[in-house]
């Protein structure tokens, strides 16, 4: 990244500004703005997240907020209620209170003498969620949003559930926020109130995983703040981005296809990162694109920002399997609209262990829609002898090399070679390709099947198989078979009865070279990516009545983009920080062939880092462990443990959290602890031991 020190506007920073809410709570803001804005007001751009502007996100914030401010904007970074130096308690994600607070912040910004009355919102992950959700509430000053790595559907396409199956990231994210939401504010900002504010947070916090588990089907809890419930509510321009390695790779195209406002989409090869920090690379000059967006929609500059394709995306080339890539080879392609007129849905019939050639009339326009739908079919045959089904009952080991639902590329967390996973799966291979094939969009698998248990699941994986046999996962999807009628109305599956199920795989842009094969793999478990059903289930697939549909982008279609459409990544110089103790990153799969114990251990330790300008030492260590024993589906367990430490002179505090999730055939069990320390003295401790019934999960 190129760090830029000479920007069009000289800027100043206000480290802590208290923004009053109507109920008396004050939120803490950090503001960067042009020095000239005292007499020449500028638009304000808000980033609104719970990740502690003063310490844990300070280095990242210092790269992009001063950069954008230096182009003539007041950049405002606000800690959500109950985080950082903001008062109150953070009780859950995306609550009504959070969104009302954001509307009040925007109104406050628009009234400041240094603001011209116009505002925008931007962010990644939570910040993007917040911007999109607030945009749907239509605050009067909001003229545009810039969002990265987000969803418009909190139940179907977030870290909680996928196809009605419970994701392990549900536990991991709950563990993250259990820690972030219970950290103390900095006494240097709030003074002697810090201890009372800290204890208020710890006293009123509960493990969020409990609430998330109580809503195992799509209900009003998830519909709230899911913009897909009413796309028409969004009335401002939207610049949306994500990456193919991210768990949030689907929402960009859904917004492009469903919003009726000026909009642009950008999908690179990246994990859960801003595009100017993108890994795997290539990272791009994203902040330049953001400035152009704000110049047009907040300042009215006629700069052609809406020219060119609606969607710009990275068409990935074939690569060997790896848990991490510095860069993904490929090229930029553009689509004029979405759904794109360039893309055709090509349907391939399945046969035992192979993918057939496209069926006659099996082409159509790709829809780019998400979800899983199904319809019942009769158990009787259609006359004549019917081919026997192919069957699979997968071991719990299938999924140990699946990687993370939302990759952060640190530690290496992408899926590894799929051959070992394929050993416990039904595998369908195409013939070696005779010519290059490119796909762009969401593949779908339509299965004619039966299952032996009332609760079962199917995981579908699409892989690129090279001539040497190595298999790189390209996309995947999961379906809880009890959600065939919809995730809001689950029903037990009738064992032995034939069903027709459609599994939507994640969107992707991928090229398959000549000589490679396309592989579809089906399994009945995918642990620990997804929590397994209560019992192992035998899945029978009538291959002759099942299909794989691919969104094919013909290679003769124009790319509609220059080879290098973006500048190099740039930003403001980061604030000074010093690494005081080493970092540690691990992703280890362990197997004990005596007791048949299997474990995935993940460690992400930032070490102790000093933020030099405030003399604060900050430490963060996160550990995840997922265990199982042999083929006992009730033996699985997940654990998330965090330690957060803050130290300056005599002030030395830390928070330790631990959440463990287990289950039997009927219930989930949550055991959690929260401990707060001043030095070596424990000053707060609480334990939870609760159970939640399984709802056909």
C-alpha cells in the first residue's frame, strides 16, 4: 500500500466528541475533518461499529478516515452504545435501539456548523450492516452508503444459519462479541467513571449465542433489519463490495438485482477485508473509488462514477488447493446489469458418480438468487425399471478441511485439498474439459432423494479437479432437509419418502481450464462448519433425476473493462504502534486413533501491542476448539475463549470469556463464563449453564 501524506485538504482530529442521545446516553465519536470546515462546511461520513475506535481499530481507522477527510469530508467514527467510550450496554446485534441511535447521530452531524447538512455511511461487516439497515429507515440527511462484506438477509445468509443448518460461526461470533461487549472504557477519556461503566457492561451482558439459538427458524427476530424484506425501503445510492473468499459473497449481486436506486457492485478475490487491504490479492485502490463515490453523491461532482458496468468482478483462474493465497490469479470482468445478459444457466444431469453433458434445452438466464426450495415428488416410479439410487452416510470427519465460513486469511483458513473430504462423500465428476469454462454466479444442485432419519442435511461442494487429482473447492452450499418447505416452517422428513430438494451454492467467479474436471461432492455432515444432525442419516440420491446447474459466462463475451481498472491501494500513514510480544496463529487438525477423538484448534493471538500516541498496551487472544468422538453425533462440542487486556502505567485490566456449546439428540447446552480482572485480582465473575431445545436441527 502507498501511504499518502499530501492530500487536497489539511485536516484536524478531535479524539473524543460526546454525541448526546435522546435518552441521556452519550456516544463517543472520533472526528477527522478539514481545518477549513470551520468556515466552509463539508459532508459528513459516518462509520458506526462496536470495535473500539481508541484502541482495537485505531490503526485501521487511521489509514482510511484521515485519507477521506483529506479529500474534503468530515469522517466520523462512532463506537456503538456500550462499546469503547460510549455509555450504556451492548445487548445484541442490530437492535432497534442501535438503529435509532444511528439516526440520532446522523441528525446531530447534519446540524453541526462544520457539516453542510449531507451525510453518508460506510463500513465493512457490522459497519456495512449498520449502513444498509439505517439506509432502509431513510434518515433525511443520508445521501449514499458505501458497504463491504455484508448481508441483506440475517437468517439465510449470515454467520448464524445456512440453508437452515446451524453454522459454527454462530458460536464463534457470539464469543467475539461476548468479549468486545464487556471490555472497559479508557479512564483517560471517561475518568473515574470507567469502573462503574465497565461493571455495568459485565452485569448486564449475556452470551449472545443463547438468543441466537432460541431462533432456529426464520422469524421476526431475523426479519428485523433484514433489508431483503423490503428492498424498496432503500432510497439512496449504494456502492457494495465483497470477496469470493468471504462468507458474504452473495449479497452484492442480490442488491444489484433487487434495489431500484443508483448502485454499483464490486467483488474481488478477497476474504473478510476492505478491498484496499484485500487478501488474497490483488488489493485495489478502493479508497480512491470511495472518494469518487462521495464526490458525486455528496458533492454533486460530475465525475462519471456511474459509467461502465454495474458489476465489476474478479474472474479467478485455477489454483492448487491451499489454506492461504497471497494473490489469486485472474482478471477483472464487467457485467452491464445483474442478472447479466452474458450469463446462461447450463444444466447437467447427474449419473452414478459422474456429471453428464448439458441437457437439451437446459440453458437459461442466471438468476443469482439465494435460498433453498424443494417440492415433494411421488414415491412411486414413473413406469419401467428405475436405476437404483447411490447412497452415502458421511463420517464426522467430512468438513475438517472446510476452512472458515468467513475467511479472514489469518490464520490461514481457506479450504484445503478436498480429496480427503471426498472419501466420505458421494462424488460426481465431469469428463475432462476439452475447452476453457468460466462460471459467474450461484451454481445450484437439484436432488431427487430420500433420507433415513427425520432430521438430516446435505452439503454440496463444487471443486476444480486438476489432472494430478488435487481438488480445490470452488463453492459450496448446505441444506437442512427439514427446511424443504422454508426456513420459517420446518417439518420432519418422512424417512424413505422421495423429495426434490434444491441446494443453492455460494456465488463465485471461476475459470476451469482444459484438462481439468468439475466435481460435485455430496455429504450428510460438514463438521465443524455446520452442526451435525442428532443422528447419522443415510442419504439416497436418484442420480438420473438430479442435476447440477452452472451459471456459464461464455469465454467469447467481452470483459467490458480495461485490464487494470483500479489504481494501486493507498491510504493515510497508520498511527505508530509497537509489537511488544509475538503474535501467534494456528489452525490445527488433530486425530487420536486410540480414543477416536478429533479436534480442530484455531488460535489467533495479536500479542501485546502498544499504541504509541496514547501509551496504551492492548492484547487480544482468541481460541476456538471443535471436537468429536468417532461417529457419535452427540459428542460434538464447540468452544470459544477470549482474553482482552488493556494496560497503561498502573492501570492493568483484562476480560476473559469462555463459551462452550454441546448437544444431545434433543437439546443444546450452553456453558459460559465471564471474568474481569484488575491486575491479578478477579473483580467480577459470572457463570451461565443453560439449555435450548433443538428445533429440527
